[in-house]
C-alpha cells in the first residue's frame, strides 16, 4: 500500500492535537510496514499512490480530493468534526458571530443535505474514519451520510507517557499538586471559563500553550482575568520531556473545551497518572468511561465541582490501564490498516 497524507495548508502554523494525530498515525503505520508520504503538491503526483488520506474536513482539501477521485485514487477522510448548538451560543466574538454559528448548526439539523464544501468532501470519500462512534453518528445525522461508509479508527497515545517522571517539571517550576490545562488558546478550548470557574481556588493553575494567531485578544483576556497564582507557559513540543513531566506532576488535568474528540492531551495525561476533569461534550464518554470526572463547559459551578472532585481523588492505575489496553497508537494503526485493506480488496 502506498498512502499519501494531506492536510489543509495552514494546519501546522498553530500545531495541536489534529497535527499530532496525523504525524503519529504516519509513524505507527510505518512501524507496521505501510508506506506513507506527506503529500507535497509541488513534487508528488496522486497517480503514484493507492490512497489519499485527508486529515480534517476543511474545504481547502476539497480540490485535491476531487482530483484524486477523477484519477481513480481512493479517498479516505478523517473528519475531526463536531458541532453543537451549545458551542455556537457561547462562541467568543459577539452576537453576530454566535448567531451565524447557531444558524449554520440549525440548518444542518433541519436540512442535512444542504450543499456545503464539507458535505462534498464526505460524499467524495470512499471511507470516512471518525475517531469515535458518536462522531460517526453526528456526521451521518448532520450531513445525510450513510453509516455504512464510515469506520471508527480510535485516537491513540504514546506509551512513553506512562513512564513520565514528575521531577523535571517540579524542579523547573517549584510546583506540586497543581491543576494543568494543555492546548492552544482559542475560544473553542474554553480556557476563559476555566479561569472564571477557579477564581479564588487557592490551587495553582498552569496553562501550557500559545494563542492561535487570530485569537490573540482571547489569550490576553484570559491573562487579564487569571488569578496571580495562574502560570502561563509557552507551547512545548510533543517530544519535549518537560511536557510529559508536567502531566505526571499535576494533581488534576482539565479538558474544558466546548467539545473534544476526545482530546489527545487528556489521553496522555491519563497515561502519566493525573486525575482528569473532562468536558462532557464530544466523544469523551466513549473513551474515558467512568474513570474521569465530567464537566459542563458552559457551567462554571460544574467546572469547579469536577476539578474539586479530581483533586480529592486518590491516584489510581485504572485509567492508565484502560488507555494502555485500548488507546495506544499501534491500536489505532491496526484499525486504519484494516480500512485500507478493505478498500484495496487485499488481505
């Protein structure tokens, strides 16, 4: 099998979980003998590949998928998609922006066959590979796509996080038993509500991540509203041992976004031994079961309560064992290979 990976052009300008998904999937597939190339539009030719695998249902990728279809190259799409009315109504940026997002969501609910670039991508895909069954159900419901055209390929995590050492982070920042949140600063990640919910909490809150360029004002607002005990640390590379150490050193890790599918950083923190307080929106329950505390991202009392419960819990090996048994990158690669083989009709 010769597979070409492709993503929308601006993806790696503010890297996050979606970019790690692409790179780690590539690494895991190559470890199992699959030929994977990061498609270079200046040099590569689609006809040299069996499958074009696109990450993210962003309209910038529609043209290449259309070309692949015309050349007889199989299209696979990882949608990385979630839409809710709640998220739209609490969007950062004023009434006009919230109204626009709410109307777009309602339109998909009422008339899922309404034309859009994203729906065209779903129709062009020979197989759609969401990261969870609830994501597959939503794509089917909001875009009128048959469930038979989808195969769930779960997200994975690096086993190395299970051996993370808290000493490096504790030594650098002189912190212990703190609350940690990792991710890009943007309204979808909902850091502002976490800051507001934990005001006066008297437990250090640590953020690791940089602002997305177009949301610099959101980042500055978060910093203005944060308690003096809040620490802002620039983004750490995924391979940086300090990131793994931060996971292991934290007492509670919080995933407070308006949705997550399901949140790579939460899988990593769980492997490192942190107790988790996780948004209920997205596919989190499908992954984390009863092993974490759930929060409503719109409700400050719910956020605070979930964090309190996570802080009070004893550390347990149960979540780590659950992730090790189901959600490592080799598990993800095995599922993806089965999809590829079925499409190519090979054993």
